[in-house]
């Protein structure tokens, strides 16, 4: 533990599995907290979620490693009274407890908020559920993506099948909500001396993240439709183009001035003067015509040279990279945790993406994800 990290001395108990809760636990571990992960005797289920490339003999799968750096782990069978008593002793000394039980299960195991807060009034108890404290439904990310509009919008067109996002997006959004709630409660505790019960659901987290798509329906009464990777109110923005050298790229042209610069780089300055394309509202109305022109023109050019020139002139654009290419890029190196060697000789990925002048800029976790047991 590094003493000058912001959460040095903070004690966190993690009674959560899969992704959302463990992401919050790793967040606190990265910033100096002592995080104890309490697992069932069989371990967090993600230890068994292995891809074909995972080591079949290791209890640390790639999925488990995504959210469990910097923690220690203890197996406890909370159906047993002795384990419940041990957990209650741990909670009496904890600052934060992260749980992801179905409503009613925490009380059944003797680890509900009321009982633990009676012994430790400063405890901040962060409870994550799928659909809120009144619903017995278990929350699964793919189902929540379907039920909250994300899969509907994530299709190439209204005629194409909805698609799930390739990461557990709703879990990650809920993790951010949970962190924000805990940080708010920690701030409040500094003033009152008392902890709090926090309730975060995957459902509410997903709905809160609909952002402009949700506001479109509320304000206009029009249900947003799938546009592939295009943007409903900005053109050209998000469409994937393929250049003559095979380079895939996207544009994110948010202003008319940027569009004029794009047309100059493409050696088609007259496009920016056409009434169909001169302003963003006009480009949105004539989306199909403009996209067809761009697809044809960019296919005639060298993509690497085009991206270089667009960057030079301040036109937002980027190459479409694979995950491996993104993490191997120079710009990603500050987000990687160093490989500790030993039984887990692999790098990790930070959950903390911000930096501060008041703690070390290159703080690294040295503890890899804990082995089972």
C-alpha cells in the first residue's frame, strides 16, 4: 500500500461477483484501499468463464483478471453460521461493503445492512441489484441491453437484427454509478460521521445512460432508430470507411468548419458549398447522398496519408483498431498494469483513467488477481 494514495487506510469488503461490483473493488484497490474479496467456496463464477486461449489449469481466467487486481481473497460459505459470524466481524471494521445479492439474500445470510450497520454505524453499504430492491429478478447484462433500448439501437439499420455490445456495457455503467454513490457517501460521512445504505440497479444505470437517445424520444416523441455506427444528429460522424490501402477509418465532423477542411483534404471543395451539405442540419437531411460520395472518394485514397493530413488540419478522424492494436499503441501504455510474474505473468488494465497532481502519476498495483482460495 502506498501511504499517499487517496484511499490508503480505507477498508473495503467485496461480496460481489462477475463484473460491476468487482470493477468498483479494483477501483478502490488501485487508489490505495485494502480490498478483501469474499468469495463462495466455489469462487467467483467468472473464474470459470474461460475463452479458448485461457489456461485451463489456472483459477484466474482473463475475465476474472479484468476486475480483481490488487485484492486479497477469502472463501466463506455464508450458509454456515460460523462464516456469517466471521463476515460480521470483518464488516465491523470495514469502511465500505460492496454486495450484489438478490433482494432478501443478504438478510438470509446474516449480512444485511441493518444488522451490519447496527454494529458499525460508519459502514457504507453499497448494494447492487438487477432491477431494484423490490424485484427478485437476477440482472444479466445482455438482458438489460435488450430491455433498455441499447440492442435495438445497435444495428446497422432498422431492417437488421439488434446486436449486443461486445463488452458488458450495462455492468460497467452500473459500476460507475456505484462508485459515484460510494464517493458521495464517503464525503457525507466526513460531515456526519455516519455511513449509509446505497442502492444501485442495472436497470436504472442503463436508463440513465440513454442520454441524447432518451432525450430524443422524450422531447420529440420520435423513437430513435438504428443507424449503424452513424450519429442521429451529426453527419459525417461514426460511419466506417475503407481506403484504397485497406485502412478502415471513421470521421467525427462536428462543425461546418471541420467539414470544409475535410472537403479540402479530399480535394472536393465544392461539396462544402452545395446547399445539401453546407450546414450540419442539411447534411443530416441528405445523409445517404453524402455518405455515398464519401465512401467512393475515400476508397480512392491512401488511408494512412489521409489520417495524417486530417490530424494536421484538426479534422477529427481515427483508424479502426482491433483490441490488440489499441492496447499495443503508445497512447495506451499508461493504462496497463505491469506483469507481476510468478503464477500470473500477464499485464492488466486499469479501471482508473484519471490522474492527479496530489498522488503518484505512475502508481502501479503489484498484486495480481488472487488465486482461488
